[in-house]
DNA sequence: AGACGATGCCGACCATCTATGAGATCGCAA
DNA sequence: TTGCGATCTCATAGATGGTCGGCATCGTCT
C-alpha cells in the first residue's frame, strides 16, 4: 500500500504537495498535478481514509441496525439506505440484532469505536436508552418505520391509514362482519393497524366488536391457527383483515384445508405486499408500504443531519397503498402479463433493473 | 468523545498506562487498572479504532459485495457472513453492485480506502480483474457461490449434483420426457445445472434431446412464456425441471391458466428453495441450497486467510438437497402443522429465532 | 522597490500503540 | 540486615498516513 510519501519521493515533491494535488485543494501547477496523479495511478494508490478520518472527524461510514436482514421486509429498506449512502460517498455497516438488546449494545459499541457518522435504526423493538446514548454522544440517529419518544428524525408509513384503507375496502364490498388478526399488541405498528381497523368500522357505522379481534404474533403459524378460531365465531365473519402478509398466508392455507373458498366464502386482506402475496392462490389483496423509500428517506435525513446537527428533527410520514388482488374481490382471473408489466414499472426505482432476477443462484 | 489523554489526566497517569490498563497488555497494578476502567466508563469512553487501525494495520472490517440484497437469494448469504463476522469482532460493509462493473469498481475503491481486511464476493458476474487487483494489493478475497479462474478461496454448492437429484427424482417417478428450462447460458450456475440434467438422463439411459431444452433468464416472466412453448412440443413432455424457483413459479401460473394440472398432467421441479416455493399451489418441489452456510463458511475462510495469508486456497463445495413437495408427486395434502415444524427446525441456525417473523413491518 | 499572487516546504496535529528504559519493589542468599 | 538481580510499574518518545496553517521563495506587475 503506497503512501503519499512514496509518491512524493518519486515525484520529487513534498508529501503535502501530493496531498493537495490529489485533493485539488490549494495551489498546484496543472502539469505537476497531472504528473502526480499519473504516478499515484501507476502505484495503485488508494488514500488511507483512516488517517484522513482521524484528522477531520468524518468517516463517511454509517451504521444500519435491523433485526434480521433475512426477514422479507428489510432488504428493501436496506437497499434504500445503501443506495442513498453510496451516491453520497458513504459506506454502510450492516448489523443484525435479532431483537436482542445485548447484541444491539455490542453492535453500537462497535459502531461508536469505528466512529460512524450516523446510524439508521429499523428495528421494531429499539431500546430507547440506546438511541438516547448515541444522541448524547453526538452521533446522529434516524428511526425508520418506528416512532419512539426520542428527539430525532424519523420516517414511517401511516399504519392507521393503511389499515383503514384495507378495512374500508372490505366494507365497501358489502361485508359487515369483518374480523381482524392483529400483531403483538406491544408493537406500535400492530396497535396502529388495529386503530385503523376501528376507525374504518366507525366511519361506516359498524359497531366494533372485540370478539372479532384475535391476537397473532406476525408469524404465519399464528394466522394458520387463528383462522380456525375465526370460523367458530357465530355469526361467522365474511371477511378478515390480517395485520401482515405472513399471517394472511397462514389464514389462506388454513381456510383452504377447511374447504372455505377465498374470496367467495371469506374475503382476505393482508399487509406489507411481500413478494409472497403475488404467488399465493388466490393472490393476496394487501397494503403496500413504500419500503425502499422509507430507507432512502431515512438515509437522506441522516446525511442532512450530519452536516446540520442543530436542525429541528423531522418526522416524515409516508402513505401506504392498497393493492387489490384476488383474495378480496370475486372476478375473472387477471392476465399474468398485465400484472408482470405493472409490477415492473412500479418497482423500478425500488430495486433497479435486477429486480426479481434470480441471478447468482 | 474522550481520549486516553483525558482519562490519563483524570487518573493522574500517562496515556500509555491507560492504554495498557484498558487493553490488558503489559503491567498495570490491578487496583489502578480498575480505577482507570471506572473513569473510562464514567466518561463513556469508546476507543478510537481509526487510530488503532492506523497503527496495527487491521480494521476489523470486511466488505460484502452482492448484486442486490433485494434478490431473495442474498439475504440468507449475507446473514451467514455477518453472523460469523460479528462473532469474530468484525463489521461488514454492504455493497450492492446491480451487476454493474462501474459500480463494483467504485465500491472496491471505497473498500480499499477504508482498508477493509478482506472482501466476500457473492456476485454471479464478477470481474475477474477486479478480484485479481484486490489479491495483488494483498487484500484477501473469498468467492461465494461462484467459481472463477483466480487463485483464492471459494465456497459454492454443487449445481451439477443438485440438478442431477432433481431430474433423477422425476425419472424415478416414471417420467421419460423431462424438459428443462435453463438460465442464461453464460452463467456458470446455469451451465452446471444443465450438465446435471444431462447426466441424470444419461445414467437412466434416456437420450438427451435439445428440443426439450428451453433457455430462460432466471426471471418469472421467462418461465411463464416458455411454459407455452413447452406445451407445443410433440410428444408433449410430462415433466419440467426449471433452473430456478422464480421461473418454476412462472411455469406454474402459465400451466394453471391453460388448465394443465400439476403434478398430474405435468410434474414440476424448481431450484433454490426460495420462500415462495412453500406458498404456491401446489407447493413446489425444489432443490435447496445451503445459503446461510455458504455465507458463513465464506466468512470463516476469509477470517482464516486474514491471519494466514500464505495458506493454500481452499475450494469448498457444498451439497444441495432435494426438497420434495407437491408439484412433482401425486399424493394427499401434507399437514400444514407438520410442515411448519419441519421448517422451523431446519432453518433455526440460519435465521435465529426471529425467522419468518414479520416484526417491524 | 514594494506589493502581491503563485508555488511548495515545514511542522504540528489527529488517537492510539509499542519499544525502550528508568525507577520502584521484592525475594533470596550471604 | 544488606546487596543484587529479577520483576513490576509506569513515563517518554516515536510511528502510523494524511491534512492544514503558516511561512519562505520566486516571479511579475506597478
């Protein structure tokens, strides 16, 4: 690994001159600058950003804390963060905490030792104190898909509105007994979706009945299990809103086994628009969250704050969008080709032209 | 951000003593060490790894280059890499290249500036010269799921064997006209899977017929399109092997539209065991690759090499495993609960207890 | 001649580690 | 008890690679 000293020796100038020549700061004769550049190239020189960072207190590295990149929700968010970071010259260190606070603490220790310029949290159970410690130490933090009672920037999608849209859709189809399978009630996302469910009922003049609400845990198995409970309710509901797609898939499988037709006997709507929801039979009506945008905006906020630490914190709220497919509406099968085109267009920004491509496997 | 100087001043000792006290190197009176530790804690001290790295030439940071973390294949690999890295005290910088060589070059420049200790490549179209440049500069590289004519460590799954298992399975069910939908023929993974197909036919005494091989591009749409072509072949094949799950899903949808029953009229096997393959109707028989292990082993190899740069390169070849579900075999519907349990057990190591959990959405 | 712009060098500095060596302490033998 | 070497304990002084302000030099213009 060559240093500016070696380049300086070869070029017959001082190291400082090499530094200014390569960085374009200060006065260096154009011809000399070119010669120095050529020498640097020929030596395969790469500036040592450690030394640079040591001096100017910027590492151009960010931390990204997620519970588990394997969970279908996070890759899109991570991609959004990473894209924006990269175009701004930042690198991103990935941290999987599994929702484990000890692990989270260990990662944060590492990130602080590495002197990252900021951290994006996309984890449903953040330790507020961890975030606060970071902020106290002067490390900017942005929360994505999560609100917390801490004074910092955040981006999230409007869960109340998303759930409202889903349930209003079912009600507009004429359903009057709409059940809901919620997520763990200690999660704000789950709470908000339940709230949206209630609002929709209320606005359509339908009384809220606790008997129609079952608590799941966001896993497929809970959807499968609770679907059986659902059928026992008398009078039986004609529609279900599941607080996420995984549980909706569980419901779907369970109903299929029981010989209940979807959507004819039971309409079903999920939440998240995970890829899964496009291949089930029937395809799942669901609420799409702007996952990529969430990550991208989070990163933009973070980079903005790094240069303006005193700015007032921003809270960005994105709009979810109802995607009507087959599990809620009785109609002829849509053309696959049309769907494919729609999907491609819609997700172009999100994942680049490599989307849905199985390459590398 | 406090430094050892400030701690030293408070403790009334020299910075060097603080360094030794905190690192446990050299002699420091036990009582003094404790006092220094206490002071460091109270100041929320985090050692500056930049300064440390500058000196001992180890950053404890690795680079991970993938085409697109959004592609369902890579999160599991990334998780494997990250887990092993973390338990060894390393951080991982994520790089999405989209298969774009310019982007790849830019990322590598960044990684070298940050002086990462090594790089894992999991990209189907790596630029051999990029890898070679890295190796020449003394930066260890490990290739995951990709062999390349370069002298370095690598891990991959045996694609020939995987395809062989898939086709042998179909043949053993009595099929004699088995078609194949391949991936892009310029990708080694696709070539190897075609080779496995041929071997299976050969060993079962069935002549290879080029007319039964259609070239797809690993995307769902190509499976959808080519399934129609398949039906035109005379005599019509009774089984298809698709080189990945996405294309298999396309085939499935297409056949469904044409009223062809799977597996009764046409058996189908995919490749990759993506989550999708568990929710289609019928569920997809497929070849599972040990994705997590691939990442984990890649990272182990890398960390090994960092401490032993002169070791002979290792080429690890993992075994894929055929997962028989419903798209190939005519039988009663399996119990959902049994499947759920199996899945959970099998993937425990891969994703921790958070697997399949929709939290944070 | 003096002022000013262009050019390039010198040395300090960032936070940490490590080699060196000085001084203190301790054990053991005389 | 004293003396001496071995062992502790800690401070000092580079060294890491790059940046930056200050300063010297040189040429040109007024």
